[in-house]
C-alpha cells in the first residue's frame, strides 16, 4: 500500500516578510518560498493521491480558520489558503496568487501551529499517516508562549513532525549568526526552539541552510519489488530425487532510473486562441498550467496502397488487413502472425542452475542490465538452511553459479550469474545476480598487440617507432598518478578521501529535467535558472588538480613529441577559374561534346558536375541547382518508406560540396529551406520527417555556414536553430 502523508505549510505573510535583509536582493517571503515551492512542486510532480497538502497564511489580512469561527481568542489573522487535499496544477496556480505580503503582524505562530495540527487531525482521523507541520517565518511578530507545553503534548499525542524554518535564524552547526537582531525576533527564536525541543519529532533550522539543501537531489525511496517467487533448482526434481530445489524470492537490487518523459499537448482554442501543438502523448484527460488549459493529442493513422482502379490511384485499407514486413535488402518481406507464433519461444516460469564457473574466469565487462538479489522464502526455515548451504559452498570453492531465469510463462529467458554473499561482512546471506550476454550479444574484434610489432615476414619487433619507449611509459605513469582522485578530497576531520564518490554523483539529466519542470510549473513565464552546482561538479576535473598535474602533462607532451596538426585547408575554386589541362587544349571540343544543359535522374551526380564544370554564367549554375533540387524532391516523394532517402541525401551532399567550391552557398541554403518546409508540411506525399532528421541532420547536410564558406551569411548558431 502506498505511503500516506499529510503536510500543512504555515507561511508567514507579515509585513516584515516583504523586506530584504542581510544583503539579499529578494524579500524574506520570496527567499522562503524558494523552499516551499520546491517541496510543493515535488508533491505535484509525484502525482500521488495519498500525499495531501494544506497551506495556512500567518499574519494574513483576512481571518479564516475553525477556531476563530468558534469564537476562540488568539486566532486572528490566520487564514486557510488551501484545505488539506491532493495538490494539483490548478490548486498550485491558485495558491501562487495568494502568496503576497500583508499589512499587519498581529498573528500568533503558536496559534497557527494549533490550527495546522487540528486540520491534520480532522483529515487523517485515526488512519496511518505521516503527519507533518512546516512553519516558515522570520519571527518578527509577537508570539504567546504560555501554552507551548500543552501544544507540544498535543503534537506528540497525534504523532506530528514539527519543522520550524526561520529566515536568518541563528544556527551554530550551520555557522550562521545574525548580527543586530531585534529583541522580539531573538525572543521568538527562543520560544520556537523550546517548542521544537519538547516535541518527540521536531526540526529547527535556518532558511539559508534549507535553501542550500534544495540543490542536493532528493533520492526517491523505492519499496522492494518481488520479481520472482518459486523454486531455484539444480537438476530436474520431477525426474531425479537427488535434484536440489529451494524455494526462493528474487527482488531488484538496482533499477535503472529514467528521466521523466515529455507529452504532446495542445492548447484548447477557447483558452489560448488557435490550437498550438507543443512537445509526445498525453492521456485524454485535460490539465492546466500557467492559466492555459491543455488537452491530450490524439493520433489517427490511415494506410493506403496503390490501386489503379481506385480514385487517385490509391485506396485506404484497414489496419487488420496489414501484415508486418521486414526489409531484406531492397525487398519488403511479409511476416504473418502465424509465422511469428511458430518462431516464438515457448517458455515456462523457472529458475534453474545450469553450471558453475570459478571467480577467475568471469570478466566484469560481461555484466548487462540491472542487479537482483535472491533470498530464501520468508518463514521457511528449510529453504533458509538449504540456500545458506549453497551460498557457503559457492563461497568456499570460489565459484559463481550460472542460472537460466524465466520470470513468468512465455517471458524471454535470461542467463544470470549468481554471486554468493555469505554475510561475513554485512551479516546478510543472499545471492546477487546480474544478466549475462548471449553469444549473439558479444562482438569480438582483433586488434594488433600494443607491446610488439609483427612484420609481414612473421618477425617480432619490440623496438619500433609505433611502440612506446621506457621514457614515454614512465611519463605516462607519472601523469596518471598526478591525476589520481582517490585521495584528492578531504573529509570533515581533514583526512584525505575519495573526490567523486558514488553517493555524491547524481545523474545530471534526470535531476536537471526535474528541476526545470518544477521551476516552470511554479513560474511559467520566468527563466529557468542554471543547473545546481552539485550536478555539474564532476563534469570537469578539479582546477587545482589540473594545475598540479600541468608539469606532468607538459613532460608527457615533450616526451611523446606531440605536435599540433594544422587544419586541412579546403581548396576553393572560383566560377571564373575553371580547371584546365596542362596542354591548354579544349578537351570538350576535341571530343565533340557540347555544354550540358539538362540533368537526368538516372545519372544525376556526374551530369551535375559536368554542368557546373562547363558553366560560363550564374544562370547556368542556378538552373543546374534547380534541376538537381527537383530530382531530390522526386526521389523523396516516390520513395517507398526510406528506400530512396540515401540516394537523395548523396545528391544533396554533392550539390553542397560543389556550391561551397563555387562560393555560391546561398543557392544551397535557399534550396534546403524550401525542402524543409516541404518535408515538414507533408507536401512530399506523406510523412517524410525521417529523411530530414536521419539523413539530412545526422548526415551533416545542414545550412552552409560562415565557417565553411566566407561568403555565406549564415552563422553557426543560426544553422543550429534551423536544424531544430
């Protein structure tokens, strides 16, 4: 069952929260909301109905809470901005407009905590919940401390975690102390800290530390997932009495984490004017962001085949009439579902040991995929004893077990290597497993040896210009030692320690996308800030270490005689300077050839080059480019799937190179802009976007930039923007 959480945020909206303090260029409220928005947006992104959020405004202009309605005193200027419930994008947008400084400081923080605890008690009743109250304040408004013992007792009885985070609160552990603190704030800090200390589960801290901790990605806790529950066998128990069968359970030890996927949505016309498509598939449910309502994009496909008797030469066919087809050379081979059933491997759920190998025979590079953990079935002493005996036997003989694993019936089989963990170090007995490649997954390549040279006559040379000398080996060894990271960092006690540990290395793709999504959800129109420093810390070697190793790398460069290779200059020929033979004779006239004016699709590239080679004016070149462009368009339009895309791309490559040589890049750039419009608009007989992305963009056939031709007006940034 999913974890249930109920959290109430108490946000101080007092007049003083709109001021800036301690050299910050943002108000105390904006500084505090950086923490609150991050936590709330994380809840929204999780999209769990069991995570409930409520928001209270302290020192608000209005008063709205159950205690005040009952006529109790001391609950003025405390307003419920959002009742406890699931947090959505709509409620987040509504809450954003309510968070602004008020004009008074008459609210009491202790009373606000009482209201928050009461909200949680009513909502959660006696159910199992993780209850939390988070107070964010600068403690500039008076606080009544008479009843803090009763409040603390009530908090402990209900099981609420109280978190008090103050703007510019003193924190010796963090190393911060506010100078010139007012007497009111100092007294309020003392009261709030005393309240937290009386709570069984309380946290007291300063906002600067809380905001700083936001840069550290929060690791999502994952509950164990049972992937297999059945027998681990050695031999066939149905045939042999001596076969081994142990009832085991398999769980995931490591699981690949993926970045959140984008969804394609469209703005509803009644909310945002004409429908505008943005980003890849959303459910039919609508959603809102930034005041605009979005709707999921529905895909509809039609299939057509050539039919001379049908209007237009083509007719529509139903999806059920289609067969899967595979390319075999230039031929499409149909493969029916009946054929697929014959070739599909019929498997049964099972976990069978098929062999053993010594530790020394296993290479770590064979590891594939995710890691699992195999333990004995719970409350099964016989299985625990049998698995323990197997684990210790493998450990004593220093061997791994190789097993065939099928998670469920008709699933693809896997070959796993089982590593024994006898619990000597961690007091936990288990088998760790990881997938091994099949023979078809392994690619073996032959490379010449690095320590010797074999001549064509079979002679072995140990000294050669291609082999490193002893001095070069020593210089490389010194450089590697100088770049050692294992002892570069220091721990809290000042002792050398590893620089980039696994625990402090985060996936920048996943966490940066999450950071950007949260920022855009809270502030739809604001710019997304730079990535957190902890995400890019290890993208480059530390500067201090690089400086220390500079002398070693310089010595390595000198010993290896490394020299910079100058860039290869591209030869350019002008339209006026045509290539002529040494004899000075006109070869074309001697052979009776006239200047070519037309280009045929069957021999496009040679004829295109000949036309440019004999062109005497710009009009001839422009005509040749137009003909070649028409040929490229026809190849794309008439292509069955992508069969003629490569030929069209080769024609474009030749056109591009020739026009760079003739210093006429504008002709190619104009053609490419027109071609992109035709491809993306579907003018070339359907969806031809694969030609654009796979053959043009990946084939480096984009716009000719100033780096490639001095007469081009296209910059590198413009070319990259055009490719998007």
